[in-house]
C-alpha cells in the first residue's frame, strides 16, 4: 500500500516548512525511519523521515519550496503499484485553474504580473495541493500536458532532465526581453549559496523545473569554475536597484512573536550599572588554571540570574491571561544570533548547574543553534531569558520579552570607566544591564529587588562557585 510523504509539524510552533534538500532520489529503496529530506522549520533544520517501506516513486516538491503542514511532498510505494490517483489528488487543484487563467489572459496582460518570488509566497495560501482529495466524480488523473503516463506501462520515472528552457510567465513584464535585466529563476537556497560563494546566477543553466536554478546547480558551478562575482557596478547592472529577499520561516516567526509582545505586553524597563571588576579578575584567574576552566561574562550573568530567580520566584513566572504561573524550576534561555535571526536555546535548571557546566552547555547549544541543529526540546520551556550584545560593542539596549515569560535581561559590554570609590577616583570595569518587565506580572519594586540580587552575585563572583 502506498505511503504519502507529507510536510509534518517538526516543531511545536511550525505552520509551514521549507524543503532544503532531498536525501533520497526517485527510484531509491527506503525503509520506515530513513531520512527522506531536510526541512527548514521556524527554528531549525530537521529531518523528515519515511513512514513506510518501499520505493520513493515520486517527489512532488522541489528543493527550496515552502509548503504548509499536510502538503503532499512525495509518494512511497512498491515498484509496480499504480499511484496515479495519489498524484492526481495533489496535481488536480493546481491545474484546475488553468482553463480560467487562459480565458483571463487578455485582462492579465494589462495588469502588473507577479515575480516568481511573489508567486511562491502567495502559493502558501490555502487551498493547497495535497491537502484535500479531488471532488467526487473528478478524474484521478491530473489534467493538462503534465499528466504522468500510467505506471503499469512504464518503470518508475527517471530523474528530471537538466536544462529545459525557461517557461513563459516567469515574472517578467509582458513583452519584456532578456536584455531588460530579467533575473533567472532560482530557489531561495540557491540564491543564498550563490551569494555566499560569489557565483553569478546569470551564467548558470538551471536543472530544476522550467529551468529553475537549484542547489545542485550552484554546487556544480563551483566545481566547474562558475563565474565569480564581478565589481559592484556590474552587479548593479545585472541585478537592478534592489532585490526582494523572501522571508525565511525563522524570520516569519520572529516577526509574529515580536508583534505579539511589543503591542499587547505593558512593558517597563529597569537599567542598572554593575561593577564587573571582580568578575573580570575571576575570569582571568580561572583561565590561568587551563581552558577547561574558561568562562565568559555571559556565563557569569546566566548563573547570577539563575540564582537571583531562585530568590525572587515572582520574577520566574509566565502570564497566562487568566492566571500567573510561578515556576519552581529555573530554565534560562539565552539569545543566540543565527544567519536569519535569533533563537533562544534553554539551560534547564540553571541554578543547579556549576559555572563550568553552564559554560560548556552554553557553547554546545550555541554551536547547534548556528548549525540549525537544535531539537525542539532544546529551545522550548524557558522561564526567563537573557540577551547579550556586549561582544558587539553595545553599551546598553532594551530587549523584547518573549511571551509568556514576564521578563528578559539585556546585557551590554564590559568597559573601563572612571568611578568614585570611597571619595577616590578609580578606573573600574563596568557593565550596564536593562531588564524588560511585563507589568502585569512584575512591579517596579519587584524588578528592582531582583536586579539588586543579581548585582550582589556579579560584584561578588566567588559566591557563584562556592
């Protein structure tokens, strides 16, 4: 019996996924549990595994395509099983509008057409291919010239040929010519790889559907000495005055979450400056003992925050609309910058971890975050967050609360400043922090007392290791 390969919810907040890479080709034998593809979710790149045994008979999504959850991506079946009905169920909704589109062609020629990127984005709106079965009485075989031949009369389809001519309707204005600066069709992943490797898309023949440039084309161009990026003037002439970058799934999620926080959450801010001289001295002394004792200012702050939350459980809380939940365990999330935004891996029970445990775990999670290899249970479940931009030379900033958490602490850089100590002028290491507080949960005095406790731990760092 055939098994459908669909876009699965690979993270708790995932609404759609982008197919990064197929790891199996059409005609390959697969077993349940085998990795079929890599999928970019709103947080990480996850493996999509087979849910049945057989042969990967058909791949219905291209690398770089984004699809809502439930969209049919492929079909696994026995070599001689007829899968026309399954494929037809996915193709019929997409092809049903072809006659109407042909009839409306004169009107469309007077309108501004969409670019290929816009078309890809709008294709995410329902109804989606593969979500609903064909209506009763409808033919199981897709209409139009793209209908596949019956499987009973031919072996499984071979891989798509390379280099077909680009189809019409690729986003250029009616009547436009290639000399007017039309960009070659390409997947978002291919454009990103080409930019990273300094390869011009104009010199590459695409092997995807309709001549679309995909990941393998960029890799082949590098291996065969594809065109290198030219001077800025030549690039401007080739690409125009601007380019639209399609939103990645992580950037869409960031935008949605920030809108949820910055508008409805009544936020106030508390700023304080800590003396980090002793903390800097402790770091230097630990480093002299060997790399295994190396800790960062961020590790020290996380430990101080965790111990502060243990003393102020009213800050270690979530706003749940009809109630406030105070947590008995302390899970501190740390913001990590990744290519397309940021993600917040979690240090669970951070108050019970040693300073060196925090340091090692923080480095491990940060590395996995940048490689987009975090698992869902490594970036969900936090009770409070810390964001540090001090390493970028930022003195002070305000961070946006990650709902339903009630607070987040923004850490600035450590720098030498002249300060008055007991009536004498001294140069000390100073660090500014700003706490964003949800006023529905944290009052001003509550937040101020919490920062006093965090200050005590940072200015007396031996308390963090004894």
